[in-house]
């Protein structure tokens, strides 16, 4: 193997290592990010981490025992999951742009 090939391989390995570190940093940032959702005019408020773990749940006194409480809880959880998923999608697209700035990242879900 020539020195030129070794140099090219070193560049590729360095780039791969940098991408891995960037990915790990992004994963940690996602996990530490908190997403707050409130539904029903504040009847239910929850905070969920980027790792989809529930951090807190607040139910107003007026909502306790209300017939629509279950619907409010489902709505809050769904909204939080959607918020986190959209945030993660954006972060992935940003990483893709770093790897290949010419890629068409507007074509989502095709």
C-alpha cells in the first residue's frame, strides 16, 4: 500500500471518528433536552425527556375526575412524542447536511 493510500485512509478514518463523536454528542443532547406540553388550557401539563421518559406530570384540580381526563392525557403524551420525534428528525437532517451539504434533505419520508 502506497503512502498516498495510507494518507487517504487516514483522512477517511479521521472523518469517520469525527462523525461518530458528533453523533454521540447529538444523542447526549437529545437525551438531556426536555419537552413541555400542555393541553386542555393547562388541565394537563407534562415534561418528557428526549429519551421519551416522563419527567413530570401535572393535572389541574379541575381536571381530576373529569370524564375527559383520559383523552387529555393521551393527547399530551402524543403531542410530546410528536415534538421529540420532530426535534430528532431535524437534528438528523442537520447531521446529514454536515456529511453531504448537496443532499436533498427536504424529501422526508419518501
